């Protein structure tokens, strides 16, 4: 664990906030798709750690600055949403395996559900560091237009943005995988890669959509985690190994990014 200090806590949309944390200059630089475990101290007592994908990262000669896009989903995240500047937190990470970018692709499609946009936004912010010159487009699904607008703020300057909302208040009315399905008609499957992060229903729908399409797709899974380092086995998911046999892997240690076709759904 590394001790950090809150430098900003900004509401992004109802139930969502952006947490900025100052860390030592020696904190390891994360790659996009990696995550950190964060816990705060309440009356000197450590609360449970919670996992968050890295949303932004900067470093200067004096300190590192970590940004997290968070959604209030329980007691610990509710407490984190109320932290003021100067409050202390503990950060473990960066953890897990992130996305990889092939040099030979002409197009990268980013598919996100809700705060699953966080690691994909990090890629867009750090895009100049990666060798690919592929055209990039983002497909985001969210509960409503207010949340969707907040989650894609500033991203339209970096890529084409397509939005789907559950209530139809912005963009397409329905699942984001439905507008993605229409987009795939114009894709060269061999030279396109999909990078995705979102809730399980979205990932499952994406697996169905791509079942008969020879297109590479990496997904970052959202699972409950306790330790973040593979010790507790609380985040295992069924996968298919290289021989086609079923087995389990840990999202925190073996992921969170997996080849979509490696995952088992039944």
C-alpha cells in the first residue's frame, strides 16, 4: 500500500465523481486497463479496499497524480465520494494486465458501459504513447443523457463518439451493442480491434454479437474484488484454456483484460 492524499473530489454526474490523488513521485506508471485498490481511513481505521480502473495519471519531479472515475455503488464508495481535499487514502497498484495495441490494425473501436469508459478514456489521453495510427471511435452506453454527457466530456475532440442511453434521452435508445452492430457492417474484421469495458450484460451481449465475426476483441471485466492480488480467489471467472477445456482465472491477477473468446458464459 502507498499513502496518498486527496487533492480533488469533483461530482461528474448523479452518483459519479472524479477522485484526484497525490502520490509519491516513485509510484509506478500504470498502463491503460490496469487498476488500483483504494481504501480510506475512517477515524483511523482502514475501510475495505475497492478497485478502480485508472482514469488518468501524471507525474512531475515532486509527485504523481492519479485520477479515478468512480460510481457510488455501496458503503465504501459512498464514503470515498465524501472525502475532502487533504484526506488520506491508501492505494495499492497498479495491478493486473492491461490492454495491448497491435501495430497492424487500421481501426480501433472502444466499447464502454457506464464507468467502464474510464480505462478507455485513459487510452485516449495517452494515445500518443502507443505506436498505432489507427482511426479510433468510442461507443458508450449509459443510463441517461446526463450521465452519458458527463462520461464523454472532452472525448469528442479525440475520436468519434457514439452514445446509447437506456431512457433514450441522448443518442440511440437501447443497448450500446445495437449501434455497434450496425457499425460492424463497414468494418474490415482482419484490421479492426475492439477494446471494451462495462458491466457483465454488455460484455455478454458483445460476445453474442461477435460470435460469428473474426474480429479481435479484448474486454476488461468488472468484478467484485477483496484483495486485488489473486490471494482470496473472490473474483474468479470461467474461461477456456488453449486446449478448449474449462478452467477458472482470477480477474485481478490474470486480468482484468481478457480475450473475449476466452470467456465462458454458460
